[in-house]
C-alpha cells in the first residue's frame, strides 16, 4: 500500500558533467506538503526533474515508500507512485480534454474520469474541446487532473501558478487543498506556497540553505529577504 513517504539522501545531480543540485537531503512524510523555494536558477526545477529521472545523477539516493527509485527510468518511477506536473504542462494539444485525461488513467476504468471532472468542473464542460483551445489556467487544470488520475502517492508540482490570473490561482489551490496526498511544490508565489505547505526547503546554488516549518518561515521576514529577496506583509 502506498503511503507517500519520499526520501532524498545526499543527492547530487545536473546535466551531463554540470552539477546543479549538490548534496541535498530531505524527507517528506506521508501526506506532507513541502514547498521548495529559491531565486531563479538555483536548481528547483532540476531537483524536480531529477526526482522523476530526467537528469544526470552523480550521487545520492531517492526512495518512495522504502523502494529505491535511484536506478529506475522515468516510466518506472511513475508506476511506483510519482506524479509529475512539469512547468511546461505538456498537455497533448491535438487531443481533446477527455482524450488527454484518458492517458492518465494507467489502466483504471474510464468511469474514473469523473474524479477529474468533480475536482475541475470546467474540464467537464470542455471535455470535447482540443487542449490547444484551452486557456493557460484550463491547461494547468488538465495537467494536474491527468496526473491525479494515475493515483500517485506523491504529486510533484513545478510552478503550477505561473502566468495564471489570480482567480484561477485561487481555484487551482482550492482544488489542491482538497487532495489527500503527499505534495512537493515549487512555486514563485511565495505567500501561497507557504500557506499551502507545512514545511519549506529553500535552495541557493543547488544547496539547501533552510529547511523548516512553513509557518515559521512565513513570519521570518529577514529569512525571506535574505534568501528570496522578498518580505511578506502580515
């Protein structure tokens, strides 16, 4: 039975000989929500890509529910329980909304599509439309819903709110808040990320410079100013 325990130990990774993530260790408990924050170019997206097997790993270990994923290809990691929503969304633009969702079922019955439609009613309204005709927010909903249909134990979200209108961000975060699973979130909207997640990891030049509770980080304006260049109000 999947619980969603994600363990990253002494992980160093990058692209070819270039190392972007350095000696990173963090554990996300079952049902936990971890925000990964940092300035642009510090290795956040590289870390997410490394978790799903899309980069060069130089050292370290990745495990999910006690199963070592380190040597597995991306397809096997997905089957093991990693769900990934990349920054690029990667919907199939020539397919309809429903056809996109079907690709995420991973052998589950077609009736399971109703789970996606219950979470995002807008997708049901546009289920026969090609994904290319959707707005950016609708495409993001589609990408998230497709990942969730595979019933992952851990959902990896790379900047899901990028470029979306505030009202759409509200809708998306409301839907994500209703999901009972382990979530790792990379996000530039720091206030939303710290409100949604219980724990926060801050990266700088590929290394962890802070790991702790999100509520405490949210109140520590000096910490946020030092590592992120922002100070939240309130």
